[in-house]
């Protein structure tokens, strides 16, 4: 059941992911080894942190230091916090947020953080909890005032009703964590972040409120544009690789019929791939949406078997260089999607 994915990161460093956890159910095996690894990460981090800490100016100290697990919360936080905060994300938008290789630099970020924002719903369970513990930063421990789980403010889909078992694959037991792909949830995240920033820095409350109002105004305008672009294609059937898109599909009226993964988090199998080809032929489905960190071979093979098309759509800000904020994410995806939907029936 262990998953191995390998993909070079932007710096050309191979990120090998020998994943020994199912979301929500870490396996015992490997925990000793990872503890050792975190201890050595920590000592490296401490060595680097000491000179940094003494050099930090009082000016920088007056700004809130915010760390987010992925780039989507950091993009929204930057819009709300402006130049009165520092914000940085751990995972980058081109990485699979379920699997992130820990690095000493992540610990450094967490050690200095006043606030940690997470997507939650166990999206980050495979990598973030040990980093939080090892940071030894009391402000951001789970349950502390500087730990913010954004899922609590959003509409969550696909919450399993029965018991979740391993046979179901990597089912997220608390519901689907890819919720930021509905702009209404983006609005809720922005509001919650504004309130948290104001709570932590009351002297900047008016500044954050004004920027949040501006964010909402821009979002409302953008939504009109996105809804209009997608309106022509309501009810269109698509296949997606992973279950990253339920909130997006619900909001914009797409019908996600099946997945390239036979079960969430489980790599494609020949038998499921064949079923998909038959399904797509039977129902005339032409479009396969794939997140940028998955292998394209199976999707490409399926597409060529059915005369369809593979579209690499971004689930996150930072998925490509030119997508730097929450608005650009939807602009990019909806542009690609509508162009592809226009070409297929
Ligand atoms: Zn997922």
C-alpha cells in the first residue's frame, strides 16, 4: 500500500516519497527512522536559527510572522495582511500537498511563526505534525492561539458517513480537504484570516478589515466573470485524476464521473483504466483533468483510446510561475478549462 512517487522540485532536487502512511492512519514502520531524521533536522535548524535570531531587527519583529502549510492560504493571507505581515508557505503549489519531504528550512519557518494556518482535514497529516512538535514553538501547537485550521470555516464535501477502512484507499476521513477550490470558501477563509490577524495585532485591525473588504469586492467581481465563462458548460462530464475538484465542480456545475485513481491515493491499475476507457466511450466523455504532480502516462493512454484530451489543471496557487494569487488560480484554470470544453462536445 506504500506509495512511491518521485518528481523533481523546482531546484532540480529529486523529492522521493516513500510514503508509509495512509491519511489518518500513520503506519508504525518508519517512525523511529523519521524521529531520528527530525532530530537531526532540528539540530541543523537550531544552528542556523541562532545567528538569524540575534540579527533580527526590531522592525521585523513588529510584523506578524505567518506560516501556512500550502500556498493557497498564504496567497489569501498576503492579500489580507499586506505589508503589515510576513507570510510564507511550506509546501509549494506544484507539489502534492499530501506528501511533502521535510527540510530544515521548514523548521526554521515554524520556529519563528506567530501563526500557523493549515488546510486541515488531515491533508497534511503525513508530514506536518512532527514538524510542529519539533519546532517547539508553543504559539503554534495544535490547540494554541496561533494554530489555525481553516477547514473549520468552510463548506466541506464528501464527509464519509460509514466507517472508513483501508480498503477504501486514502479516503480523507473528515471530508475532502481540497475545499479552497470554491471561491465561496476562499471568501470564508479570507474573513476568518482577517479576524485572526486582528486578534493577534489589534493595532492593525482597521488595515486588515479594509483589505479584506477589498478582497471580497474583487472576488465578487471575478466570480461574475468565472460563472459567466463556465455557464455554457454546466453539467459537462469529466474525469479527474485525484478527488481534488469536488468543491470546484459543485460551484461551476461540472459533473465529475470517475477518477484515474481506482481509489483515492491509489495509483492507476490496468483493470480500472480499462473500465474508465469503456465508461468514457459509452458516455462520450472527452476530458481528463490531472493535477501537475501526477504521472501523465495513464491519463494520456486513456485520452488517446477515447479520442479525448488531458488537461493539467492547477489545484493550487504556485502550480506554475505565473499563478501567484487566489484570483490568478481560477483565471488560469477556467481559461484552460473553457478552451478545452469548447473544443469537445
Ligand atoms: Zn486528497
